[in-house]
């Protein structure tokens, strides 16, 4: 449904997006992650045809974004980060305007207005002035505007900014519902949201794709799962560490130092090793205060990429499909 | 020009939803009424056609220099800042429809403001005077064409400027230059070049084209084409500037 092939975008001497390639299939919901200035918004703007790419090609629904711009625009519902709305209009007028821009018949526009307002939970605000709504409500109107023409592709740039925690949960489940009928590309820097909604993530860093794949596979590739062990003081730390390192599936052990009357260790392993550590503790007569398992999170993964990884050297790619003819962006 | 009507309707509604438009309309009414009564009582001794001629020859030009920039200043520059332009340029409508829809919405508003003088004509007609209806209609058509030209210039300025205030200032400056174009000849060229420059500026003079036809009640297609050429050229340039914005965002 979406095909991005070797796309670069420069602003003067700054390269905002640097030779990225990816492909999104129909019905997929993909999270675009990255720090501020990583190139998320630029990528989305190029997909919607607002910004031309300096080089490379983008396709939506089989249409080239530059050559068949109007066909692409008909197929995309776009919610920009700034949520552009005419504040002097009523909610229904704003939605009707979007319907007319997309050439929908009047009857169909009326029907869709009811549907989308119900979907975003603003049915009682149909006659309200946009300028009188709260920031969260305006965000939801923006989402309703993007949904109104029922486009096959939704591009949502930071759709939950301005929402309170409860609204975030609502929008998260709404976006998950949308994925049943639409292909969704959603950007956010709030990682738990992407973690909860998107099976696949594309991570941008300094304009380059540094990771692309299903979350679980990316976590496996990262290998950051660990058990936290707190042992009462007594046995020599080197001895404990050595015994833990010799357990099956353990990659490495880090001594986290003394905390009160206990010493903490992080045991990095390929699978949950709490059972084998418990058995070892019983055998060796250690007193444990804590034995817990911490699977890797997207947050940790992202922090690792943003802080440690040099994108020039390493790209994490799991099972994301590569567009035919598009090279691997490593 | 897909979506032109939608953009035009939205912009016109947007104008009437803002207090500025109503203030400008009321101010135009009061301004026209003041000068019309003055012309009727002092200038023409009660001759209606003379008063209407005077209105279109003098006071009208002050309005047309200042009103279109104030109407158009926000249309692109403000929308570019607020993100509305991004919304419109990613909707399935062409850039030309967006630009033309906005320019013609401002023109429609100006057409309404220019209709104040024909309205005065109707009122004095009801009181027993005999206005030259043909001349009045021609004057109104001319006023709308001149307004459309200045609205297109305002849209161009709005597209090329970063803020509405700068857009309005530049457009007013450009309007003044256009209105007084023939007077610039002595400053632009001397000696042997002066004559051809004067001739060129005379041909481009907007006031002369208005006076030569519409003001006297003659609808000459050459003058209509003159105004339409200016309008199309300015709209074309505005579309190009909007397209350029995509590269500079």
C-alpha cells in the first residue's frame, strides 16, 4: 500500500531524511519512532505530497506521490501534528468542508459526519465552534477530519499530543480499531503508545532508518532481557557472578553493587532464567531478596538506539519486507 | 480547477465570520455615503451621474488600494503559519484552485463593497432622480475587475510574505505604485529612453484603462482583456510561489 524507495530530503545543507526505504502492506499498522528532528514529520509530509523528495520515489496505493498527486491525496487521511482547523467554524462545518474537498455527495457527507463523530466521541459537539473546544477535543476533531473520506491509508503525526492519560488510552484503542479497516502509519515519541498499538515499528535516527521490524523480533535482536537478582551479603561477589555466568542461556552478568545488606546482579539471558537462578540459590544456600524478570521494552530499545548506536555502522532490521528494487538502507 | 468552488465558498464564509470584514464593509458604507453626499451637494449641484462619476474617479481608488490587502493578507501567510495550508495542499484539490478560490472570495467581498454606489444610485432613483443605469453597471463591472486585480496582487503578496502585516504592507505599497505608474516615468528614465518608458507605463496604467471605458459607461473588450491578463498573470505567479513554499518549508 505504501512504498518508499531510497528517499532523501534535504533542506539546504541539512539532510532531514537520508536514503530511507520501507514498504507497508495493506492493513498494517506501523509506528514511526524517533527523537525530535529525526525525520518523522518530513517522511510523513513527503508521503502526503506536501513536500517533494529531493531524490527517491514514494508510492501510495500504486500511485507515485509526485506524478499522481491528486490520486494519492484521495487515498490518504492525514492528521498533521499542528491539527489544522478553521477555529471560526463549527465542528460539522469543518467536517463538511473536508467532505466537499474530497468530492463526496452531500448525503454521504452527512452520514459520514455522524459516523466519524461517534467514533471519536464528539457526537455531542457537532454544533460547537472549533475555537471553543479544548486542545484534546480539537485533536479528536482533527482525527475525525482525517477519517471523514474513509481513506484506505491513514497518516497520523503525533495523534495523542494534547491528550490527558485517559484520552490517550481511548485514542490508542481507536487507532488499533482503525487498523482493522485502514493501513495506518502513526508517529509518536511516547513509546508505550507505539508499544501498545503497533506490531511493527520503524525507528528513524538522524534521518536514517536504524531499525525496522516487528517489536518482538527487534527486542530479540537487541537481547536486553534480564533477571534482577538481589543476594544477601555473605558469598563472595566474584563467586556469585561466576556461578550465574555459567548458567545455560546466560549472555552476561553485571554486578550492580551493594544496596544495604544485599548485592544486586543483572543477569542478561535469551530466555526467562528465574527458575534456574532459584535452583542455584537453593543449592548454594543464598538468601534472595529479589528475583525478577525484565523483558526488553521499546523504551529501552529506543534509548539504546538514540544514545549508543551509530546509525552509520549498524542497522537493526528484523522481518520487515523490502520493496522490490529498493536496496537495504544499511 | 477541482475544488475551486469549495475553497471559494469556505473563504467567503470565513471572511464574513471575521469581525474585520464587517468593520471594513461598514467603514466603506460610511466613507462612500460621506463623499457621495458631498459630491451631490457641493460638487455637482444634485446631478446624480456626475456624483457617481466623481465617486468612481476619486474616492473609489483609495478604497481599492487599502481594502484588498487587508482582506487577503491572512489568506496564505497566516495559513502557512497555522498549518491550514498544509491541510489544503494535501487535500485532493489543485494548488491553482486554492489560490484562485481565495482571490475570488476576496473579489466577491469587494464586489459587494463596490455595490454600495449602485445602491446609492437606486436610492436616489427611487427619490425621483434618473441615474444612467448602463453607465452605473459598467462602472460597477470595472470596479469589480480593478478589485480582482488588487486582490490577486494581495494574494501574491500574502503567498510571498511570512506574516499578514508584512503581506498587507507590501501589497499596499505595490497598489500605490500600480495606481501611480505613469507618474513614475520621469524617475525611471531620462533622455531618449523617457519617451518609450512613458509610452509603456501609459499602456500599463490601470487608472487610464478604467477611465477610458468603464467610467464612461463603455464596455470595451480590449480593456476587459487588459484587466484579465493582469489578474491571470498575478494568480499564476501566486501559484508558483505557493509551489515554491513546498521546497522551502
